[in-house]
C-alpha cells in the first residue's frame, strides 16, 4: 500500500473518530417519553413528610429527623381556589392548602399553533406530581394531628380567587386552642408570598416550627441528562451554592447526610440568607424564607415512594397563651427569565438569585456575553440579529490580538515556496527538514504558532456562547427570519427534500440525522473552507489531507447544533475572512480563495526557491 493510500485511510479514520467522540460528548437530545405513560411515583398518597422537632432540640438534627404521616389522600375532589394573573393560571387545593396546579401562560410546549401551555405544577393522582406545601411541625405540647399538614382541609376567609391585587386567606382551627391562618399573595410575575400565622387562644404554652416544602414525585419526564445543563435540586446556603442532580439526591454522602429507613437527606444550616428548590431546563421552583434568624435547608429522597423533597424549615417558635406569631416564606414558581430573576435579586433582595441559571465554569464569560446579547436584543428586537451584532462586537474586542496572528500568517504565505523547496531538498529526512524550517523562521522572524492565537481565543468564546444558547430561556422559540423560527433548535431545513422544495417531510433518521444538512450548516462549511484557504497549508501531506477535510467534518458535526450557535459561527468565519483578507492585502498579497496566491513578491519568492 503506497503512502498516499495510507494517508487517505488515516484521514478518513481520524475524521470519523472526531465525529464519534463529538457525539459521545455532545449527544443529540433524547426523544421525550409518552406523556400518557404511567407515572413512576405513587400518586395516591398524601405527602406529609416534614421536619419534626422538639422545642429545645438541635435545629439541624431536628430538620433531618423527618417523620412521615402516610395518611391516604381523601378520595373526594377537594375544593379549590383559582389563580388568575396575566402570566399565571391554575388553582390551590384547600386540602393541605397545596399550590399544585400552575400553568405559565406566556409559554407553549412547542411552536405549533395548538400547542399546550407549559404546566409547571401538578397535583397528586396524576403523572409526575409536583407541588408546594406549607405547614407546621409540632414541638413541645403538640401532636402531629394538632398542626396543619398535607391533608388538612382549610377554609377560605373572604376572596376565593388569587390575583395580583387580591390575596387569599385560608384558616383552620385545630379545636385545641390554636387558630392557623395562611395568607397567599402573588406579584405580576412568578413570586408568591405565603405568610403563616398561628394564634394561641388556649391556656398553655406550645412550641412549633413553620416550614415550606417542594415535593416532586419521580424525575421529570423530559429530563435532559446532559452534562452541560444542571437539572435537579439547587440551594444557596449563605455564601455556598449547591447543585445536586437527582442521582446525587438518591445517595447523599458527607457529614450533613442523614438516613432513616427508605429516606435519605442532607441538611444545611443557613444563617445569612438563602433559598432551596428544584430547577428544570427553563423552569424553576424555589423557597425563599424571609427570616433573620436562619433556617434549615433540607434536601430529601424517599426511595419507597420515589419522591424528592426540598424543605425550608424555620426555627421553632414558642407561643404563650394569647400570643400570635407568624412567618413568611416566598415561593418562586415560573420561568427562568434573566430580567425577572435579576430584578428579584436586586430589588427583592434574593441572594445570588441570578445564579439559579446554570452559567457553568466559564461564568465570567457567559454572564457578560448574555447580558450583552440581552441588551442587543432589546435594541434590535430580534434575537438572531442580536447574535450577529454580538459576534461583531466580540470580533472588534479581540481584533488587536488577532491582527498580529493574521500578519504572521500572511508572512507564512510568503514563505510557502521556500518551504516547499526545503521539503524537496530534505527528502525523507524529517529532522533535516525541521531544522531547516526553524532556521528559516528565525531568519524571517516568523512565529509559526501565531496562527493558533485566534483559535485559542475563539474556543472559550464559542463554548460560552454555546452554553448561553443552550441554557437560557430567551433563545427558546426565538425566531430569526424565514424558516428559522427557533434559534435554540437545529436548522429545520434538509438537503434530502431540497430544503423544502420537494413536498415531503424528513422522517426520524437517528444517528444518520447528521447527514440531513440544512442551509445554515452548509453555509458554515463553505465559510470555514473559504477561511482555511487563506491560511498557510501544512507541508506534510497527511496534515494537508486532514486540514482539507476539517471544514466538512465540522459542517456535519455542528449541523445538529442550535441555529443561534451556527449563525454565530458563520458570522465569525465571514468576519475573520474579511479581516484576514484585508491584512494580507495590506502586506502586499492578493489572495485567491480558489487556490492561487498572487503577490508582489512572487518573482522574489521564485528566485529564493532556486
């Protein structure tokens, strides 16, 4: 087998290896399971697992020492009160006072005209039950049935519809000297405020602790399980922030871990402010206690029922006869909108709330990049053009660094004939050739590694923008123009039906989906090929072949990426091409993209090569 065939085989194997590794690291999203499939979790059980504590017990141990009153849910259809705001709709069950039915009016599941509104919370009895529950844990002088829990039937006092302007008030008399009241209000976005108060009309002193709890039956059915995105529990414990996926919740370890029977838990003491909850890709629920005394943040998993819980338990209070005390815990339940969450952090004094968005390791890049993108979108009014505008600004910022690199590559182009001559003279003696090339670089004051600088600059920017486009809600269902109606999704056009000219849709192709190229990926491949033509070619034939394949390999690899990312990459390539072309012209060259390099030094280069 001759060297040329060996090189061809090697280049082909390397190309497919790159594709394979890429899809192992960046697998395409899995198909969503049938929403009508049976739920994994039990849906017939009222959840009353709450931190139970004696009045003088250690707070952290008390929070971990959870107990469950597994009383069955009443089979009756409990009364409900409506939630009706411009952005939210749903209802609150009077059984337990649960916020267990919540829809996000501004968001649809898909782009179809008849698509369903996104449903965030859902009651027990259906698949993937997910709800917020408030109550009191009994302390000294009280039993579990003397405090309100998951199955307590509350009464409505006054208004029976929760709106931005009209809170609702729920009451319950335990018949043993305590009257409980719960006032629920909601703002114009996604923040509920739940004030729990208790009045002691009896003769004795009692102790009890207020809590808020988020309960999730089973994992979300649309769980991505993608390493670049966190889905699961998250919490802010003073200055420490934790992200725990569902696998970690099922197997807590460490000094704060606790286990009892089928329940495992992890407890953190929060004294300076924090929050705890669950996050999905675009939606989130978070409990935010309003207290200066601190609270216990408890994350819990019940293996017997496949139930995950996030609990904020406030400190135990002592209530003398005739006293009334209260505690307030806010609940965020809604979309992870950057502007809304930032406002809650700055104006609502929610500590580090913007970090509920998964900015990743490159947060020092992803945060300012998205802030700039959001600002551009506010001015332009179109996220696709905002991505292009962002790319232009980034290229302007890094241009001073890139200029020296482009100038060096222009010089390398000038030396190309001399390098070919050195290769001919050296023959198969690679060491001789390398020494001769090093002497040539030193003589001409050329740094062959300078061409790597733009790539090194682009890698963190590319990854950061990929992260931004993947995790932020603002790119979801954001149109650009024409056939690009969702910048967070791949280009929907396909070469298999001539980009929609032929009247048939492309079926699911599995792995072979990478060959169903759209218009944007093809433009990406062309732009990379044009840019590559301006760079000095490697002297080694194998390297030349690999580099020649790279634009088309990347075309297939990036074809399944979000359209917004491909738009960025195309824009970046075009700007780089223009910049590099202009710099080469400035240095006396007239590049021909289609193969020839003409320069005013052509005659001199031929003479030097002789």
